[in-house]
């Protein structure tokens, strides 16, 4: 095969492999078998070995980087990664709604999202290419964990459009991956991970991307950091834009026209929570209109236009050891 034919075939394989990867890891609806995927990947690996100049950083073969790092570089976020104020009950939600209405009037709608119990990260793309990913850190300074984030198969290495954008979301470890990890640790006589959140944190802190790749992490994107350039005017439209670019967003989100609808969503997911394949620790409620978010503004730490309803801590049933009465 000559270079020109190889170039054409490499492009075809990128398109096919990215589509199969998207269907499997973002849509959760695979249309090909693992064997078919592996065969195409093998063909691309061979072509890249024969024609090294055809290997590009966004190639599906480049997910698990080579070098083991000796530390993570610091990254300054272009805009702070805020945290969330908490609501612990219905009254707190009613108070939040009253404060919002007092500030921006009665024409409001909310977006409710499951609060994924993971780690907040920022993903930066230039002309559609994934160029840097970082932890939230203290909200202003995070750590560059690009090589570990590249191993997460639901993170696109190239977007569906050549846009420059910063998306933020939550990396998490699905419960199945958590159970597999602890089964492996048990076999190796290693200390078990306490919960999926800690396991995800430990995985993202690995200096060897091969170890991070083995942990089968996942991500849901929930925010565009620099929405100015995109022209969207609501949070829900922002999430739809992220989806159209190829990002994985959580499909359980719901637009609510009133705080009463928010409360019924909270009740529904308090019930449904155990059936999810990942841990959530609450529900995030956001004012949908970006203009109203702007009007409400933020405190130093968190937005006035969002709140996190936290589920009550699961009553920990401690079985008292039988006390030997002397
Ligand atoms: N964990 C989540 O599922 C989640 C979410 N669905 N949406 C947001 O919105 C951000 C945007 C502005 C303020 C918070 N944050 C989330 O998690 C936050 C990030 C940092 C602390 C919390 O984990």
C-alpha cells in the first residue's frame, strides 16, 4: 500500500473507531463486537507502525500514553471551578427558591441533575482537539492530569466540530469497576478502596497512565466554562451543545418549571438511587437561564443560582458486638 492509500485508510479507521467507541462508551449502545473493534484497531496500529508520520495525537491508538510522570504540573483555571452550597431538606429548597425569585422575579425554570459522587475536572479543547485536562484542586489551581484523562474512553480526543471550548464534569468509577478493583486488591492482599469516589481519586492521581487506564473510569460533563463564545443562553441548551459535540452527559437531567417539580424529582431519585450503576450523593438544582445566573452571581466559593440537595447520610447500622459480661 502506498502512502496516499495508507493516509486514506487511516482516516477511514479513525472515523470508524471513533464512532464505535462513541456508541459503546457514550451512548452505551454498541453496534459492533469487541473483536470487530480490536481488529480495526490492530489494522490502525499496523498502519501507524509502517507509516509513523500518519500517527496523530487524537488517534484511537494514542489513548494510553507512554511516559510515567514523576509529578503533575499545576494548572490555573481560566475561571474558578466553583463548589455548591448545600440544602438538607425541603425547607432549604423552598428558601433557595424564594431567594432566587426575590432576585430575578417569578419567570424562572430550573434544571435538576443527579449529583455524581466523583471528582470535578476541566477538559480544554482547541479546534476540536483535546489538549489539556485538570483536577479542580482548590477551585483556582488544579493539577494537569491530561494523560490519565485521555485513558477514559468516554472522553472524546477529537470533537464532532473543530471548536475551542472548556467543558467541566465529574469523573467517577462505576460500581462494577469498583467491585472489580476491590476483587483484584483482595487477591493481591492489598488494602481495599473505601468507596468509588476515593477509588476514582486514587486512579486519577496515578503517575502511570497504564494504571489509570486499567481502572475503567467514566465521566459526565455538566458545564461549559466559557459559554460566551458558544452563544447558548440557557444551561439546558449548553448541555445539548456538549452532547452534540460528542461529550457524555447524564440523561437523567430534567427541566423543572417550579420548586415543587424540583422536590418531586428529588423524591423520585431518593427512591431510584440504589438502582443506578454509579454513586450519587445528591441532586444539583440550577437556574436554567444564563442571564438570570449572571444576575444572581456567585459568592467567593459557590453560585447563588445553584444548590446541591444532599441525601441524608445512610443510617449506618452498626451491629454492636455482643459484650462479654464479665
Ligand atoms: N457532581 C455533580 O454532578 C455536579 C453537577 N452535576 N453540576 C455541578 O455544577 C457546577 C457548576 C457550577 C457550580 C457547580 N457541579 C457538580 O459537582 C460539583 C463540582 C465541584 C463540587 C461538586 O462536586
